[in-house]
């Protein structure tokens, strides 16, 4: 079975794709790529947390446009790597998360990029809308990655963590003879990228954390941010740009600080929130990093300083590229759905029973 995972993360930095062969005991990554969004569409998606009120027509058009973008990315990928569409059993599409609200009277998580458009334009059966099955059973709907991480990284002899540094940071904790735990620790690239774009023409991001490294962090400001109730909240928990965006920063008196100090302090916010989450379970262990934020050498340097008793490495060292692991997750979720295998997320999301995740749209 070959399945193709398609992912656009919270940072909307690219569309990631991973083609995985499941015929062996361990997954074999056959091809991977990262394709750009059309800039106009990307800017629309980035603006959503600041301007979430769309007309029904605007929302419908955006939903369809994202579906077409994912479909085109798949077709480009297949052509580039000489893969026939009929050889791919299914696409697992995460979609683009635009709002995540797993609490309240009517909990939901909303991803756009209509899977019908992807399935019909590619001719490949598409599995999508993975989160709502979990939410309907009382779960957070996220993170979903820990169930996959447990398949790849568990070590019977020691505690292992997998830290995905995407737009939001999420941590998987794998302990011998203990249930898998996983939750969002807080913001990562979403705030760092947004603040960088605000102060640099032409967009982009703070490559390797170079800008953050030019300034000292402000401890008082960091303490104010860490007082956000999310960080003290018990797991299971999940968050997104609806909680942590530039709009969240606006009440603070940021004019008193240089832009570089703010960037440095935002980076430390990620480091400190991750470290506190880890320390609530373990003082030592192995932590494997993945996601785009794993390329931020200043963040990695500070994380190692903050957790000196831990061995911190990149999933690349185990053969799983840091920017591809999450796309592999959705290839795996597509496989589980096609095979109608339920996934037990009770210790991760808080759902009340194992569940088959996702809907199927025929190609």
C-alpha cells in the first residue's frame, strides 16, 4: 500500500508531501517534497486569525481554492517523482486549520481545502477531516501525531520525547509501560514568523533564529506571557493561532522594547513552555525534534541550555526528515482509515473510546 500525506501547518509556510510504502514492518519514505502556496492565497490564510469574519461566499471560495491548491500540489508531486496516480491507494489530507475550538457547548475544529476537490482533480481517493471524529467523542482533536510517534520512537528502556516545532509546538511523551501522552505546549513558529514578517519587508522568517540571537530576552515580559492560563492548564489540551497570534500580543506595552528583544523573548517563550511541560514528567531522557522549528539553531541552543540533562537530537538522525514527519503522519492516518483501524487517543486527546478517524472521498 502506498499512501500520500499532504499537510499545511499552522505557519502556512508550505505544502508538505510524503509518499510512504507500508509493505514492510517499518514505513518506507519513497519521496518527499515541499511546495509553495500561491502568495495571494497564503496571505489570505495568514490574515484569518486577525480577521476571522468572512462572508459565506468568501469562506466557500477559500475552502475550494485551498482544495485546488492541495490537488495541484499532489499532481505536481506525482509528475516530479514519476508516480502514477493509480499506484497511490489514498491521499491523507490534513487541510489548512483555520479555527480550533475543542471546548464549549459546540466544540469543533475546522480545516479547509475541500477533499472532494482533491479527490476529483487527482483521481485518488482522499481521506480528510481527521479531527472531528475524536472531538465528537469528547477529545481535543489534536495533537494526532503522538499515536504515530509511538509506532516509530518508543524505547522500552527509557523515556523518549518527540517535540514537533511547527506553528504550534506539540510534545509526545513515550515512557516504558505507560500510556502515550501528547499535547500542545504552546506557540512556536506562528508567533516568531508573524513578528518577523511585521518588521521585515518581503516576508520570510527568522532563519536559524539569527535575529532573535542579536538581542537579550526580557524576563519581565516573558513572565507576563507565561501567565497565560493555557500554560498552566492540565493536559489533554490543544491550541492554535486563535489563541496565539499578533492580536494576543497587542495588549502588552511592546513599544517599550526593541523589535529584536520581542523576537528573542518570543523564542524563549517557546523554549520555556516546552521545558516546563517536559519537566512536569521527567528530568532526563531523549528528545527528538522535528518540524520547521528544529532548523532554528538559536532555539535549539537555548533548549539544550534549558534542559542540560536531556539528550536532544533531530529525527533526521533516525531516518525521518524533520520537515516530513508530519506529512508521513497523514499518510499513516489515511492507511488506518482505509483499513478501518480505530486509533486509541484516550491518553492523548481525552476521547472516550478508540475511533476510526476521517472521512473518505472517492477519486
